[in-house]
């Protein structure tokens, strides 16, 4: 029975450490910027390598929808924004056409088209940000996503560390 409890505690420690660390260290995290407020509405694989995802976000009746397009160059690479729009234009889909990434409006027409080289060289560092169709300075989402990642991930990492310490302290000793 004691071995079963130790195994369960070890599993809790490992899962908590892994999930907490991922939330704290990742750019967007697995859950997006705001868990529960953003959903992936489309994705494609670019010929230049990497997965492009389109997120739609909303916090309820008092906010407008926002749209984020991200590029994740490789499986273990951080996902990074290259396009953000708050309010409008509404983006409904993303298509990867060779070395071009197209963001389609709600009507299916191309709203924006970006070369993968431009995304990598310029937009990953300074995403195209729009606020109701007008260019916006900085990131419309602000520092909140990073703060939420730290607030959610830190306690989870701490739980994992404490559980791991408990397992380590109470391990059987060879005599």
C-alpha cells in the first residue's frame, strides 16, 4: 500500500512540475494566452516549416472579439504571434499556400497575406497589431498573458516540487 501511495505521489509531482514549468516558461503556453477565452479556430502547416494557428478570443459581453495568428516553427519551439487584431477585421480562417500565409475574413476573402520570410524576419519580433482596423502600438493584449502564465504555473510548479520532495524524503533506504 505504501508503494502505491509513493507511486501516486511521484506521478503527481512529475505531472505538476511538467505542467507548471510549461505554463511558466512557454511563450503562449498550451492553453493560449487566456485559458477559456481563446480557441484555435483554424491551423495549417506552412511549406517553409512550422504550424500556423489562428485564435479567436472573447471575454464576454463587454469586450470585442480578437484574433491572433501565430507561428510555431517546430514541435518544441515556442509559439509566437505575428498578427493581432482587436475588434475588426474579423478573421475566420488561415491558409498556407506555398511560402505565403493568408488570413481570410469571415466572408472567405483574403484580408492579409504574409510571406513566411517576412513573418520570420520581422513580424515575430514586432507583430502587426490592429485595433478596430487601425495600426496599434505594441501588443493589444498587453502583459496580461505572461502574468497569467506565471500566476497559474508557479503554484503548480511549487506543488510538484513539494510532492517530489516528499517522495524523496520518504523513499526506502537500503540498510
